[in-house]
């Protein structure tokens, strides 16, 4: 069962489409010499420009005897990953190549490298090949450059797996057919996977479907590093009692922060809230964080939460939510367990002009608390802005259609199902349509510091 199907009726519904937290340039610095032996003062670094660039475009050679075709799947909200090293990880389909699709890394120097492509062998599983990347490809990445993703498999007993690409190596975190620990007091077998997350320590959280006897159980796992290996630990499973009352019936995408805590949305049966967000600290049981029926800071009560949430290292959770009662009917919020703050809400004034009219699927949050989201205003005919909230809490519009690209051309559109990724340096990556020399092309884009050696 895909996450979207589960959440459509309880916590999540697709939003119908209907515009500058600046990044600081590096400060100049010098090293003063000692009085006895004067040393030359270090030259001030050349200031880097902040702007919008196309990292990859449809039709560009991909280095695999082919070219990029698309960076998403039809009618799907696609995810990218971004870090503060200037890197962006993304999914793409490929034309005229034996590898029909792959995960790629746009590096800070402007070059693009494959992370994994269809047909690659799985190094630690003899005979297994990567066949594809599932119905909802979604790479995640940390500031150290490690990338985690889910792939489908061929050539062996496994049909899917969770993988980690780190230090030039690809390793398996979990694979279908492998034993899954601690299910209803026994051992199950992994069947399918969805929704992966990674923190700065290289710990990986994910959602899995596990076969246990005649049952299939939905489980949130975390793979924690123990020496050079990852050790799987169950966090929560469907059918188990939920903190605050009721039983877990299903889960949204889990997120692990750099302290090892995991936040996750969940559907609850026979409890005081039909849906809620829970937090499981490292080495401690999960607790109830926020639920449907709780008061919203804009007025009314929370009715449904987005299937994906953000979770930073300070323990704050970012989410989209539908509201029942007075006030706006939808908004982007941040909560820390005590305070609940509305970042943006339908009908409120948007930075750069207009009123918020609708929003992208979910907000993105960096591990240090920067928040990015896509929205439409009443001044546009479609999504007309990528907005960024700095760690200090200031929200500005950083991207608008028709914005110029630093390497030529302009942004034509944000597309039908846009979403954004944000890094801890405030840079934002997203998919869009660009126009150059009168022609349009799908592209992976990034707003932030320009690379020192662009391709």
C-alpha cells in the first residue's frame, strides 16, 4: 500500500494548484602576522554570487551514452535532496541508454555524477541488480554527502531494498526477503519499502511492510551505526498501542534528526485523535506530539496533516495541515511541543505581494531549522513562488517565475506538482521549467551560492 493511498482519507489530501531570505556571502577575513616575524595577510576570498542556476536539463548528455529525459514521473510530486556542501541529489529518466533511470548527484563544482542507475550490481548482494527506483523515487542526503534511497531489484530473491551511498560505496540497509526484527514479539520478513530519511550521523530511518505469518505489518525502522555497520531497530509498528490512546493503523514518512530522534505522522484507530504526529527519542519510547482536534494557532482545530513532515535537530516539527473551524482552512506550521506557529496560511499576505492561495504538497526543513515551501498566490495563475524561512524565522520569497538564471535564460514555470529541498546554508533546490533561446526544458534548479568552477 502506498503512503498516498492510506493518507488520502485521514491525514492527507493533494492540494490543487490554482511569489527573499538572502544567503549571506562569505565575509572577508585575514590572518595577522606576529610582531617578530611579520606574515603576509591572507587575501580576502572572492565574494560568491547568490542566484538561481540550472543544475541539469532535459536533453543534456548524462555520461552514460544517453541524455536526461525527465526528472520526475507523471502526476507525482518528486523529491530532491540538498546539502550545505552545494550538492543536490535527484532522480532522472534517461534516453538512448541501457540504463533507463537513475539517481544522480549535482556537485558543487557543477559536474554531475551518477549515484546509482538501473542495471548496476548491488555490491553486497551477489547476483542482485538495481532494476529501478519505484513508484515514488525520493533520494535523501546529509551534509556529509551520504545519499539514501529505495530501489527495486532483479536477479535474486529480493524485489526491493533501502540503500546507502557513502564514501564511494553502495551498501544495503534492508532488502526484501531479509529477516525483519522485533515484529509482534517475533521475526518477520521485509516485503516493501517507502519513505527514507538520513541524519548527519548516517543513521537511516524508513517505512517498511513486513510479512509476519499471514499478516503484513507496517513498521518504522531506524538503522543506527554500530562501528562500521548499521543495526536495525524497530521504532513502532501497526497494531501496537499508540501513546495517548488507540492503536497505530498506518504511518506517514518518518524523519530522523541528528540526535537520533524520529518524528512520524500516524493514523490511529480507537484513539482520541484519528491522526497525529509522534516523536520517538533515541533509546526512548515514542510519545504523542500533536494530534487532530488540537487547536491551531490560526484559529479552529487541526483536521489533517501532510504525509511528510520536517524535523530539525532542536526538536521542532514542520508540517502542512488542514484546519476545521474559524480562520484559514490550510497552513504551514512549526511546533516544538510548547509553541505552535503559523508560517503561512491560505488568505494571508505573502512576502513579495498577493495573498497565499494554495500550497505545494509539504514543507521541507533542514536539520538546523531553515524551512522552504512552494505556494501560489492570488496574483498568479499557478504556483508562483518558492518561499524560505531562515533559522531566525523570517519568511521571504526567493524564487518567482521569470526570474533570470545566472547561466542564461529564465525560469518559466514551477510545474504542476512542485516541491523544494532546503539545506542548512539556506540554499533551495527544486524542479522547474526553464526557457533559453525561445525553447523550454525541464530542469533541476538550485538557488544559492554559485559554484567556484561551473561546468
